[in-house]
């Protein structure tokens, strides 16, 4: 699994004006397809294509659960 520190280190090797896009899944009546769209950085935890899941203080995730004490950042959208 890639950490935020590893992602930052990698991103620092790219041109600072590079644009970040993420894949989004689109569903219609009879079709499903994907498209790339600009990453939306949220003000508070999530946007249409970026979500942060914080399990550090979640009362429903107990010790022994693989998510216990972790934070996940998900890119992409549906």
C-alpha cells in the first residue's frame, strides 16, 4: 500500500504545473463507461472524486479489524 508520504515524494518529481485527473465511472440505462476528470480537492473530507476515511477514532471499528487505527484516501468517482 502506498502512503501519503510516498505519494508526496513521487508527486514532487513531476512538473509543478502538471494537472491531476482521476478516473470516474459513469452509468447510464444500458451502458457503463469511464472518463477522466480533474481531481477536486475538498475543503472538508470528501468531494465527488476524493474521499478520506478516518478510522482512528471510529467507535464501530475495533482492534483486530484491518481498518483499526488507519486513514484511507480514495481517488476516483462513481
